[in-house]
């Protein structure tokens, strides 16, 4: 018998309307002592998109795509969806799993990389929810990180190639690729993965793989967005805005911004990149184009099925590049740093 009887799509969550924005941000930052002024600043970002985070509709689309893919390929596992910070909440969905007779589920996290915020916090949230549900709560494992799986890398390559074609013809061969990921506190990076430093190492490998797939002699950089928390706490740098200024100073006339750290076009992408970074690039005289995230690209959807079969011992591990497949089970102390106060925009 297969070791799992359900799949859980597990994401961050986000507000569904203007009235949800502040309660959502208060949920995200509960217990961290983040000043209300900071929350109001972040809430203003949602005003640009009508107070609705795009992440929930994107997760609904991925949920539909996964169910269709499973049905077409004969994988008879029901797929549920839960969020860490908004409805449908983990306790609600784990209760539903229990009531539906599920005893063991496997979770797909909507983050491809190792770090406290992108992996360990999800695992801790699962265990808190299971404790809240109590007797009969199913076990919930997680699928491995997939930063170097071909189902993630290949759609990224296709997206960058398409984005390059949107630039003026005279800039297509020379425009640098400015890869962007969510910034995290430096202390998180120091303890990400079993030996530390996994977040940026995995990002660097994904960047190398995508760049090689795009082809041509082209400069690449990694920068970050969505820094939050106290200015005195070191976070990963440089910010994408500073990077764009640097590229313009070095003579670039155009840039392709690649959201390598994200799997869908949620708030960090549609505000930090499509609004702030694009406006900054315009002020610098840079032709700007942003490549798409993988979203519901068929290879990405198929990747989830392949990861599930791999975990159940019914398929071989797939990865490309130098690092090989990530581990299935995190060591007990993996990615457990001292976490400083901060607020993300919501994934």
C-alpha cells in the first residue's frame, strides 16, 4: 500500500479583500513586536492591487492543475490546500483531512529553497496545527526542495527566453539577467540547511542552470527584495533597486528581471518588482522586462506528481546540475536560527 493517502498544497496565504489586509498582516507578525506603522506601510502596497493578494487565486489554479494532472496520469490521491497565515488555515484543513479518513499526507510547499521561513516555519506550523486538532490528526510529511528539478528549471528558462524577446531588438543580446529572491535575515542564511548557507547556494545553482539554458554570453546577478524588520538587523543584500542602479552605472541599457526565488506572481513580484523595480528602472533609463514565474506551467505541475511518486518509492529522483536531489527529511535542528522581528508582504 502507498504510504500516503492525500496531498496537501501548503502556501503562505494572503488577504482576499481590503478588510482582510490588516488582520492578515497582524496574523503574520503576531508576537514579533512589529510597529503598527510598519504594518500600515506594507498595507499600502496592497492598495495598489485592490487589497487582494494574487497568491490565493494562483493556489486555486495550481490546485485545479494538480488534480487534473493526477487524474490524467492515474495518481489516485486527493489534493487539499491550506495556508500558514490565512484561510483555508492549517488547523481547518487538517481537521478536514482527519474527518475524511486521511491518516498520512504529503505536503508540497510553494517554496523551492531551504531556509527557516521557506521550510522550517512550515514544518513547525504543521505540528502546531496537528496538536490543535488533537486525536486522529494525520501525519504530514513534506516533499523535498525542488530548486534544481527540471520541472522548475525548464519553465524558468522558457520564461527568460520569452522575456528577452520583449526587449528592443538592439538590447536582446546584451541585457543582463537580474535574478531576484526574497531577502531573509543573515542569521537565517547562516543556519539554512544542515550545514548552513543552503539558501544562497541553492539560489546560485538555480541561477547557473537557468543561465546555461538561456545560452549566450550574458552577465547575471543575484539581488533580493522585500526586506523587512529592524534596520539594525542584517538581511541579505543588495536590494534589487540598488542592483538596478549599479547596472545602469556600469552602462547597461536594458535588464531582464528574473524572479528566481518565487513560484508564482504574488505580492513580492507584482509590487516589489512590477511596480517599484520597474519604476526605478524607468528613472534610470533602463528598458525593463520581468520574466514570468513558473505558475501552472505543465512541467512544474508534472514535477509535483513526480516528487510524490519519488517519495513513495515509485519513481527515481530527478535533478539537474551539481548539487543533486535535496534531502527528504530535515535534521531536527535544520534551519533553526534566532529569528528577528520582521514582516513579509505575504507570499
